C-alpha cells in the first residue's frame, strides 16, 4: 500500500474518514478554529483524498486534540485519532513543525515537554501544591528511566530529522 493511502490506513485503525459527509460540525465546533485558520474538515477531506500535502499542512499541527469535533461528529468518526495517525505518518517521514520538534527535544533532555521553572513552582505553592509535581522534576533519578523508554521506542530517532 502506498504511504499516501491515508484513508485505508485510518480505516485499519478504526478511523473511517470515508464516512465523512463534510457537514462542517467539526469545524464549527472547534474552539481553536475560532481563533486561527484551523479547519479540521479540510484535514479530513485531504486525508480521504489521499492528498500528500496533508503531511506538511500546518493545520495538522494546530489541532489541540481537545476531542470536541469527535464528540460532536454526527457520523461518530474518530477525527482526533485520525489526526494522530496522520501526524505519526508525517513524523515517520521526517515532517514536524519546529515548535513540536523543540518540545520533543525538551522531553528527551529533561523528561518534560515544558520544564518546571521558578515561576511555575511559585504558582504551584500559591495553589497549595507541592512546588514540584510527582515527575522527574521531583524525582530526577527517574530521568534515566524516561530516557531509556524514549530511546527504546526510537522517539529520539523520530524527532532528530531536520525536515520541517
């Protein structure tokens, strides 16, 4: 099967985008779409058209995966699962926005996509929380284990590619 045959790949994972009738409920429900150019319906349309340009479409990465579109879809299409699957194909082919690549490298280096800084620690304390969450920030000895896990699933190789 050609790498570009998204509709078949998605169907095999239980995401049947061919059921999409392009009603627009997903795009109309999208909280991100109200504030930016994100149009989830166009992503779905490109996917079932097997349009390879979807791999480099910035909208693919603008979806915050809040599941609002999926919850409201009258056909019950697993839209967010489809977005994840398409992103997986894009990353495996070396395409990722620089912002996502940076977050991925932070995860590899620190065990956090967004490392805890002093300001965050203070805010946590003001909320009555421990300044450090129960993560590698509080348990730095676990960072080596996180790195081993990420390396064992070849996450480091996936995010090392330079194509964006």
